[in-house]
C-alpha cells in the first residue's frame, strides 16, 4: 500500500541551526501539507502546498519556515534558524484532493525535532 | 477559528463497552473527518462525512454530523484494548484553500 515517508525520524540540533525535514508523498497525490505536534498537544496546521506553490499557511509558518518540492517527488520543510520552541513532531501529509476539497489526508510517521 | 474541539478530553472504558466522542466546530465546512493516532505515531484516517450527510458507518464506527449545531460524534461499538489511542476530528473549510484543521483530540483508554 502506498505510504508517505519522512526522514529523518529524529533530529537533534542546536538552537540557531538550519534544519531540513524531508517527505516523499504518495506519488499520485496533488496536495501536500506539514503539521506539527508538540508533545501531548494538538496537531497544528503549518502549511499546504498545491501546484508548486503555498495554498494556505498558518500564523506559525513565519519567515523562518519554507517549503519546497525540489524534484517532483520530495517535499521539504526548512526551518532556517531553529528555536527551542520548534521542538516538536513534524508530520507530512498528502491527499488526492477531490472537487477542490482536501479529502482524506495520508500522514507519514513524523520527524521528531529536538532543539537544544 | 474553525478548529474542532473534542470532548471529553479523556475517556476510560472497559473492553466491550461503547465509546462516544464529540466534536464541535465554528465555521461552515465541506466535510468533517475523524482520525486516530497511536502514541508517537502518525495519524490514520478513519472516516469522512460530507456536509450534506447526517450519518455514516464503517465497521464498528458510526459518525453523525449535525451542521445546524456544528457538531459531530464518533461512536466506537464493542471497544477493544487495541482501540486505545487519541481520536481527532478535523474540518475542511468551505471557503477555499486547502486547510484541514484538527481539534485537540480525545484520549481513549480501553481496559482489557
């Protein structure tokens, strides 16, 4: 069964360092997302991406964050200068999208980011 | 915010009992979805109900949607220990864009 894959599963970084989290969405999906979940808390929307551009982004997704689909298969989230509060589990998701709605989201297993 | 809010925040039941979780939201929606998350894992889609539907079943799951009250419920019948997880409702805005927003979740613990 097709699945969303994420790497790395866990990354530890020093505050102020740049981090890139990688995702390979399901191949025929058109819509891509990043969410984050601070331990034990709610799943927060960061950004959605369609047709090679950002569709929606939340207040969390400030200038420190960027997304890219560099090669038609990978979908990356970059955090330019990490802060302690960026420590969280980051989930990538993709969906086919039906009639302009997101439809069912398929999630990866997440990348745990720890900022020291 | 269109975010769904679930209640209860936590629910503990015996195996074999039914579990009911509720979700309320604030704005018009295209659809409402329920997801499950095992501890430390990714979210898994359970069921999607469209705004023009009132009830939907999938195996031991039954979802209802009341758009007049902006609320939904998820019923898990004959619960099993393996149903222990967090359950989230998620709403898809009807105002364009691609943005599915998750509620805070209900932590369900099923005792064997």
